[in-house]
C-alpha cells in the first residue's frame, strides 16, 4: 500500500490573505485578524482595547482613510481583507461624517465576529492539485489545508473520479478553514477516529494546543493489519503572533506523547505525518529545532526521508524552493512500520518553486499546463512511502 501526505493549500477557496504569491502582504492582515479576535472576546473593553480593535479593522480594510486622512467605514466591504459581522447588539458606530467608534462595553453587548474574505482558487491550480493526487496514487492520503469535508468529498467526486471510498475531515481550530483530512481507497476500513481539537495548551489558559487538530485514525487494511495515523499541521513559521517555535515544540511533544500512549496500548504500525512546518537546521541537518521529540536522537520514530529506498530527488525539501530548511512535510514511522517500507519519494511536478519566480524551476520538471505560480497545484510537494502491509 502507498501512504502519502500532501498540503493542498485549499481545494476550491482560500482566504484572500493567504495568497501564496503575496505572503508578505497577507502577514499583517493575519496578525490583525488574530489581534481583533483575541481582544473582541474580552468581557470588558477599555480604551486601549478599542484602539487595538480599530487599528486591526483598518489593517483588515473594514475601515479606510479618506483623502483627508480621516478614518471611515469602507464603502465596498468586499474589496477588503475581511468582513465585520454584527449579528446582534451594537459594536461599531461609523457615520459617514465622523470617525468610527466602538460602543460595545464588552463581549456580552454584541454577537458577531471578523470573517476573512475568501476567493476561488485558480481553476487550473485545482485541476493540477487533482493531477498530483492522481499521479501519486496513494491508498491512504493525508490532506493538509482542506477547507471542510464537503469540499473534500466534492474534490474526490468531481476531480478524482471517486478514487477514494472514504473522505474524512473534522473541523479544527483554525478559523481560516485549513484543516487536516484523510482519504482512503475501498478495502481500507476507517475503524475509528479520535480528535484532539480540544486538548488545552498548558501555557495559554483557555486556548487549544493544536493550531488545527491532531486526529488519530485507526485503519484496518485489506490484509487484516491495523494502521494508526496521527495527522498534523503544526504552527506556521509566521512571527505575526510572536515567536512560533515554543508552541510548535509543545505540539510536537504532545504528539510524541500520543505515539507513546499508542505503543503502551500495544499498537505497532504507527505513522505521524503531515506538515510539521519546520525544517532541519541549515548547518547541521541532524538537528531538528522544535521537532526534537519526534526527530531527535531520543525518538524511536523513523524519518521517511532516511529510508534506504526513499528517492529525495534533486532537492532536499518539500516546500517552495525545496531547500533543506524547506523540508516541512514528513512521514514518520514506528520501527515496525519502517521495517515494512519498500520505497518512497517526493512528488514535485505540481510545484512551481518560489512564487516570485517568473520561470518554472530548473531543478525539477513541472506539468506543462503550469506556466505561472498561480497555476501551481500547491506550494508544497507530496511525500509518499510504500509499505508491505
């Protein structure tokens, strides 16, 4: 059987602020979104809270400066990065002739939120994503950054000709709609799934540990063997909300704990896979900052890239230009499962490389239909291993 992981960066729609060709413009928007969401949940707003939220709304384009430099509500709300939803109660008063002001005294005064505006993914890019999935031809596929189960099922039926009999996805913690899902061919039984979406972060009271989720699946294969999968999408490398490394280290520590618990229960065939959002150290590839619990010397897990029959290809990484530090996508195997590995590799044919490049990458071939970054299947390559199970 073939096991694979692929960050598809959404199938049909994604937040406008997540455009891969303009990540620099999107970072302050995502930071403003996070700032507004956090402050808006406070029970009581003070003047500083109101100032922070007004500043965030300006960054999000909900509020804009006129020719005189005065702050006003945007006339065309859908030209912004986000929408301010005010379902009940009074939150923002924004007359045409005066500066906007927040009148809510706290969270109990209004029901609403800020919602990132989404836009369709380039149709060709979606078809190229499907082509990668078809060419990799995994029997069991972890998909990272899928919008929701409905989109996943639609992608499978409309673009994959119902290749997969099971498409599973549990909504996670990321409000942008980037979740982790699983697709399995007929003959592979999904016996159960256990979500860890509500596991608390010990250092951030009231907030979840996992940025999306870390669902645990038990699969029964046609041979009768059981396969346990821990699907992941760790904290991104963006510094918009502060240093991301400590949170990612806590996430990798928790996943290692889940792996150890499975081992203690007698499970043998276990894989940890997905986008771990951190590559090896540039100067010492044996070091894996923030991922030490999973890839350090004390970890029993076997990195798929280290398998003797794994074809890394012309570059060591899996993201954009595919340098060593851009090795973000992993399949980690328990020792018993690694002993069953018969091959593996990185599929880069749908990957344009750096989205700022005007020409296709020189180090690997791309599909002939991909003539610009916006047509690429994803900013990530697919990673796969073959297992004799």
